[in-house]
């Protein structure tokens, strides 16, 4: 999945279990972080990885791919909730998430 797909999913009300299951997210994880592969962008590939797997390393290698810890999932969820409450489009919310990660995190 890419960042925009994740934001779209988080912005939709309702259960996320099927979406997360489809993308291999560990539901039993104590803490999930968004890891990104490649340059940060709306189309960058992201994965939700648990602390048990990554030990919250900034740089994580899995199946020959290099992933960078982008943001904790709870922070992304908070920004999405705020954006939805302000009636912003998912692409605008995703852009704000990128700006936050670049400038404020």
C-alpha cells in the first residue's frame, strides 16, 4: 500500500480489520509504526510494522527491502481524525502528514 491508500483507509469510518489483514499488519502488536520505503511521497510504499518485529529501529531491513520508520501509527491516525473533522480531502491530509514528518517530527 502507499501513503495515500493508508490515509484513505484511516479516513473511512468502519472496521479496518480486512484492510490490515490484506496488508499483513500484525494485529497483536503492542505498538504499530508506519515504515516507508523510498523517498517520502504520497505514492511511497508504506508498511505497518509492530515494535516486536522492528524494535522501533529507524532503519529496518525486511525481505531485502530497506524501510525507514516514518511515524507512529497513532500520530497518523490523530492527524487523519483532525483532517476529517475539518472536512479536508484525503490527499490534503496525506500532504499534511508528509509535511509534519519532514518539518515537525
